[in-house]
């Protein structure tokens, strides 16, 4: 069990090394000229009010530009609820405890 | 390899996310308790959310809401925040289903400790859960 934990520690250190080297190569945090702020974000910021009428741009994206995404998200939530009910209420060991 | 620390400290939200991700990985790998494994998965998810939301931020920018800001304000990027709303829903769904599975395992085996579950499974069925077929 100790050997296993040492292996896991080595694995975690490897993951940490990779993640920290990636962080060092990312563009500096909080600059307005980062590649994240490209024409897509500009379009959402400039056009959200006139195209959707929503004051909050996150609301405009979630409920208007990406409405299908939000709709299928509700299906994900519904499926998860269904899976929880099926798991807890059916089969051997399901239902009420003896 | 030169000037590693300044580049890391400029990106301190990403660094915090990386540390959180490693903590989550280590928790998932080392704790035999299923609830703690689930906690580790949730910590890893939080690290991903932090990475995305931090990538959309601008220093001195305001929240992307028209009503609260003056005309020349710089808005932060609303797209990562909107995408992470989807991610949070998936995270909640996965957590709920995993909790249901843990409750079911507890009803059958009387424990949430993975090592004891393997031992009891071997006692009852003679199968350690790893054999083929």
C-alpha cells in the first residue's frame, strides 16, 4: 500500500510538472490583447443588445446564441435525474431499506 | 527555463487552478473512501472552471452587463462564463449520479470504503471484480 501511494505521488508530481510548465507558457493574465479576446467576443459584446435585446451578455449567449446548447443541457439534467431515480428505486437492494 | 517564476506569478489564477487540479488527482488516486474520491473529482472540475473563467478576464474590465457600466468601459469576455454554465450543469449531473451509485453500494455492502467493498465482494461471490467474464 505504501509503494502504491509512492507511485501515485510520482504520478501527481508528473501531472503538476506538466500543468505548471503549461501555465508558464500561457499568455499573461488579464491583458486586453490576449488571443482569447478575438472577433467572437467582440461580436458578442457589440451585437448582444441589438440582436437579442438582453442587457446581460452571458444571458444573451446562453439563452439566444446558444439556445440549442441550453435546450440539450436540460436533457442532460433530465437524464441524470432519471438515472438517479432508477439507481435508487429499482433492483436488488433498491427501494426502502429492510 | 529562464524567468520561470515571473511568468508563473503573472498567471497566478492558472497556477492556482493547476495546484487545485493536482490536489484533486491525488485525492482521487489515494483515498479509498468513495465520497472523498467524488470530492476529488469535484475539485478537479473547479480547477477547470477557474481556468476558463480566468482566461476571459481583463484587468480593469467590468462585468458584461449593459445596465451597470458607462459607455467607454471595457467589458470582459462573456463567452467563457457562458460555456462554464454548461460545464457546471454537467458537473452537477455527474455528482448526483455518482452519489446515487455510492448510496446503492452502501445499501448492498454496508460501507463506502472501496477496499472493504472489494473484500466483501470476494467473500460473497468468490470474485474479486477484476476477473474476466
